C-alpha cells in the first residue's frame, strides 16, 4: 500500500512538472512572435533618400553588397532588383524588399507596425 501511494505521488508530481514546462514553452513562443509583429522592425532592404539601405535587427545601415533573398530574388547596391521570375526593376523611394522577396513600402510597413515612424538612419562612412 505504501509503494502504491509513493507511485501515485510520483506520477502526480511528474504531471505537474510536465504541465508547467508546456505552459512556459508556449508563453515564450507567443512572446517571440508578438515582439516581431509589434514594433520590431523586420529585416529588409529599401530605397531611402536615394540610397539603398538595409534594415537588420532594427538598425538601418547603408547596403554595402548585393543581396540574395530567401526566394532567389536579388537586390543590388545601385537599387536594381531582379525578382525570382526574372523581372528587373529599379526600386523607388520608399519601396522595400523583405528578406523573403516580397515587395512592400515603408508606409505599409509602418501601418502594419513592422517599422517605427521617424526611424533614424545610422551614420555611415560613405
């Protein structure tokens, strides 16, 4: 009878620990996704003030090399972009290409909360 009681207590304790871990993991996942969609700037390249800029980890800096996006699209330092279907385009002021190759604008990103308004450019040495 004593062994049966010990096994019951052990199973109850394991159940509580498993539940606590599952809740903790779910909370951290929801916090991470909320942070990305609320206020954190998403990584992209954009035309700003006639220069190609790169947004990385919330910091804007001058684009120093041509970039290939995850879908195969490419953006060059001079503002020329080639989409994965081969279409070439010159980026215009305010246009952005996300790292997955989607095109958008800075205005649209600000409305969706993916970029803060009045974002300051870092000083570049070019």
